[in-house]
């Protein structure tokens, strides 16, 4: 069992009241004559989203129930600020690996590239082997055969974000400079952290 204090029924009730108050503030903001240009509308939206997420989390922890509400992009800081119908999407993937068997990694690379010195050691030897393997195999195959390559899968994440259509090669010099959490449509995380949390629950 987790040592963390479990939320109380009173906290759930307080969170519900906070949602009600946030709904009132949001309605008041959007119904004002200057709503179209009023920053209070955005502020009220953010407050309502924050209150709804907090209530949903507490409701689940105490009653194992959820609300029917979904806040778009609540995975990222500040919520989703992208278009409702994006013209393009970017899929950003990060996969981490621990190098648990450098000799196996090197041996696999030597089978593919005869120019590698057999049994080459040091950081340069491992770096060269990594270049060979990732140049030969697709990332999905590396993930599926990671143990065979002397690698151990660590955390990974996949982001699907709204994007503007681009010309071929336009963003290649700086491919990750425009990763904006506020354009995040959905994300999928894999980590032992979540497995540990499930065990605690």
C-alpha cells in the first residue's frame, strides 16, 4: 500500500464546489459584452479546466468513478491551444535504452559492417556500433529486438501534436525546435513508474 495520504470525502466535496464556482465565473466571462477580446475568458477557461481535472482525479481516487468531461490537451502545461481541425500533425517519439551488454551490441554491429575492428572497445567502439545498428534497422525493430542488441528498454513517450503543413526538408535542420506542449493532441507514455503506482494502488 502507498504511504501517501488518501483524499477524504470532504476534499471531493470541496473540489466539486470549486468546479461549480469555476463554471459560474466562466459563464459570466463569456456572456460579457466584451467577451471576444477579454482575457478574462481565457483565464476563466483555464480555471475551469484546472478545477475539473482536480475534481475528476479526486473522484476517481475516492470513489473509483470519473466524470464524463474531457479537457482537450490536459496532458500538457496550459492545455491545448491548437486548431480544432489541424491541417497536419507531427508524431514525436522518444525511446530511452540502457546499454546493458556493450559486447553484444558491438558483435551485432560487426556482423553488419566489416569495417568495424573486431572487439573494438571504448566509447568510440560503442558509438560506432550504435550508428551501424540504427542505420540498418528501423526504430520499431530496434525496440522489438532490444535484448538481442544488448539494450534494455527504459522510459518512452509518443506525442501527437498539431502542426502546419511544411515543404519537404523545411524543418530537417532543427527538427525538434518547434515541439510545443500547447499543440499536443494526445500522448502515450510507457514507464516503470506507472507500473509501480499500479502496485501501490
